[in-house]
C-alpha cells in the first residue's frame, strides 16, 4: 500500500499539501482531522490509528517520541522529519515524492526518516 501522509500543524502551512495532492499523494492535515492544538503524542497516535505517516518539522520532540515508543514496544505508522527552514517547498515536495515512491506503508512501520537522507 502507498504511504499516506499526515501533516502536523507546522508542516501543513504553505502550498506543499496541494502540490503533493496534484501528484497523487494522499495527504491529510491536522486542520482536516480536527487535531489542531493536540500534543505531539496525540498527533502520532492519531496518525497511527488511521494508517498515516506523520510529517513534521518538530525534529527533537518526534525523535524522542519515536525512541520512547520503541522502548515501550509501542508500534507507530512512521515519522518523517525535516528542519523547517532548510528546504524550499519544491525541494520538500521532491524529497517526499522520493520517499512515497520508494517505500510502502508496510516498509515504513515504526521507522523514522529524515528528509535530508532522501536527496
């Protein structure tokens, strides 16, 4: 199954969501899910419950959550992280498209991926 993305509050801003959708990527935002203002852990729980990979600029907190969940043997749908100001929207789109076309949702289970690794 193809990866379905879930953008947290910071990542959902801008035209990236629409650009990915135009290219056939299934993207949901926190606004669309009614999850605005929820904690990072609640966001990860929601994304996991609906079979989505969360995309966020919150590298520190989601990296810590990933480690915590692995220690507790708690499964998640995966996390993709990017520094907020490092890449243009076009570059973020290109790298996300590489991930979506390279890995299946099953392959992404319990993984953390850094956008910087997908250049």
